[in-house]
C-alpha cells in the first residue's frame, strides 16, 4: 500500500489510520526555532464523521487510504436502503439512510451522483450541487402580499420541505443548492 511522507501532506489528502479512512481537512506546518519541523493536522473520519487532531514530525509517514470516487445513478429507495448503480460497470451499491444522511431530500430517480468507495465498499454519496425539484404541496400566497422577502414552506416531489418565496405555487419547479439546502431560483417550466 502506498504511503505519504510529511512533505506530501496537504488539505484533501485521504489517508488510513488504524484501518479507518480519514480526510485531511487542515494541515499547518510549524517550524520551531529548535528541533524538527512539525505538521499539525486535522483529520475527519470518513466512516464516523469524527475529527482527530494529530501532530507529526518531519519524516513521519501515513498510509494512503484505498479510496475511489465513482459516478453513480440513483435508482430507488427500499425501506432504509438507497440503491445506486455504477454508470460504467452497472454494479449496484446500497447505502443506509444514515450514510445518505440529509441528501435523501434531493434524490430523484435516475439522478447522477458521486459516491466514495473504501476498499470497494460504498461509504458516502453526494448529489449534484444544484437540483431541480417540483413543488407538490404549498399554501397559496396571500392576495396582495407583495413584500419582497415573504417566504413559505413547500413540499417537493422527494417529500422534503424547503422554504420558498411567497409567489411559488404547486407545479412550479425550483432549483435548490444541495450544499446549503437553500432555494436558488424558479426554473421555467
């Protein structure tokens, strides 16, 4: 298995510590006046989401994690399991509701997503940055309510609820930013 020397350390590096995959989310190089250089790292466990603070000396090594990012297509939900298919090999992968987390709000049949595999097993998935969802249920706007920042809740085709401007109605298609869960704009339909 390849490994990384401290000189290779950088933000975004995927390493393995005690058999678990970690993502280096922060790395600071410290050169004290006397002695070896230090590398202060923050590492996020890709399986549990916990964060570790570790300090390494110049010359230390970390094992590279067997992480692969692939393009997948969302197929369907079966109870608490979400089923995806590799777009190239047609292999199917299942993720639990816990692994999918809040991304379920954006998943539509056939949607292209990216998935992270560790030792060939799926650990997380990410929907596209922007998704278009149809509003299936929302209260009608109050007549004459033309204030610029009036909002209301709306339920979309995936069953998730988002805050939308007051002028939106059932059947409208909205664009949502999956990183923030915020309404971006109305899509003409």
